[in-house]
């Protein structure tokens, strides 16, 4: 009974309503039982799968084998096969979970890992869609996700508050996240968000990937910050947190930890993007919004059809231009009981004699001695029946920005 309840909860986490209406849950649970046995309480992970008649075939390796192959040290001198396997395995982890059966056999031969055949009482792809099977396989796997936007919300001075106030602040932030999701959904701005706690706040990302999903996450961040700011104007005491916020786009691994005897119903992320965000947030001032320095695909090209060198990219500055193009869709949204008339967002810089503004870059260091480029962002929210809300830190207040020094201007 317990396992059935858990399985029902993770189907809700993975799939939307249209998918759920088409599921034969008995088929899904039968496949889950087979994958669960191969998972072996978290010892193994599934790399890829392929349909094969009334069965699927999967490649399974111990989770530690992945780290051994992608580690910094080569275990045997002159092991040229190892040098080939590392980029190949990263490509597999970063690629689709469902592959053609011929590709699965090729991966099997290259890794010297025989595939496991799972016979089923139904036809995969017909009686249970490949999309749903892939969603289930991901729960027993590790995925390398590239160019995904992630936001880090951090409550300022969180550790100094009594435990009851800490709980209240995290609940307030969670409420702002849920409110933003609800309002954007009403505007047909789709964001299938996930979050992971950091103790002092949350990492938040869009389960949907791609350029449009990244822009949607930025709009989502704006709505969360706006709701939080309005809540702070109405709160008594320290019930709503003062936030510092960082936004960045990069690569990371996504995985599902074991909870008891089953994988969790929600994912965790770790990788370049979370490392960058953690180091950025350590330098951010109270109330500040920092943007990372990134260069990502402008659209969502099919990598099978477009050569990598021909993919058009956008940097942080041009990404913000794409964000601004969608701001009008947010007009009229209601947050914490207040209607939003309009929103303006921009990267800060110095005013020029002709009235225009530059965009300043800042180089900031951390306690480990690493340097990175960041941008300072501002968000202005205008309400028809109340004063405007200004989020972020003004450019002229950054003359001594945590020892940062200004780079070139645009």
C-alpha cells in the first residue's frame, strides 16, 4: 500500500494532466517494479533504454562507475579506451534517455556492459507511451542538463533569526513561489517549476528546458520577488524575508536521491550552474539581484539537424532584451492583493551625456580566490493604486561592491 501511494505521487510530479489521462497505471506500476529491482536500492543507475517488441532493453551501471570514468585521474597508464569513454559517457548522460535499439547495442559494446531485457505484458510505445516510460526511467537515472536557467533565492541574515521566524520566512517565500506560479499559469505562461532547499532559501528551475523556458523562469523570478516585496510592506516583524537573488544559465546534473527504499518524488541538481550561483550569492548584497555571465542558444534548435557551430547564441545582455519583449504579458497580474500595472527590468550602468546608459560588468571574487563576471539587475514594478516597488540595488550604490571592480561597459 505504501509503495502504491508513493508511485501515485511521483506520477503527479513528472507528468501533466494530459499525460495522466492516458496512463494505464497498472502497466506503469509493473514497469516500475522491474526498474526498481534493477535500481537495487540506489546502487545502480539506468543510462538509456530502447523499446524492443513487448519488452524494453536498458543499460545499467553502478552509480560509482560514472564517477570513476569521469574522474580526474586515469586508473591505468596508457588506457586509451578510458580516454575515449569519458566524453562518450558524458554525451550519453547528456543525451536522450530513449535511443534506437541499434544505438543501445553500440553503447553496450563500447562500455562492455551487456543490456538488461525487461519483458512486459504490453507493447511499449503503444500501450504505454515512450514519453511516460522515459519520465519513469529518469527517476532511476542521472541526467546532464545543459543551458538551463536556475534562480537562487537567499534569505538575508536567516541564521540570526529564532527557529520559529525561520520557518515563517521559508513559508512566506514558498507562498510567493506558489503565487507566482498560479498567476503565470493564468496568463498561459507555462513553467513546470521545481525547487530544492539550500537551508536559507531555494534553488528554483524550470523542468521544461530550452530558450523559451529560460525566459519564462526569469519572468517567474520577477513575480516571486514582487510578491515577496509586497508581502514585506504588509508584514509585521520578520515574517517575510529580505532576499538576495542570483540568476544564471549553465549545465548541471539532475538526479533523484533514495528516500527510504525508493527514489524521491522530486529531483536534485548539482553542477556548474549551482556552483556559480552559490559563489555569486556569497558576494551579493541584501536586496541585490545578480545576473551571471552566460552565452546560450537563442532558440531551441534540434541538435540532430543543426551543426553546433551554426547555432545562434545570446549573451546575458541580449537575453535581457528577450525578457523585456514579454513583459507586457504580465500587466494586470495580481500579487498579494495588489494589481500590477507594468514592469520594467534592466541591467544597470552609468548615465551618459546623451541621456543613455551603459551596462556595467563587475568582476567579483570569493573566498576560494575564484573570479567571475556578474551584472547588477533592477526590476521596477508599477501599481495603479499604490506606490512603485523598486527591486535590486541602484548602480550608484555599488562603488564599493564587495571589493568588485568594474570591467568594460556597453
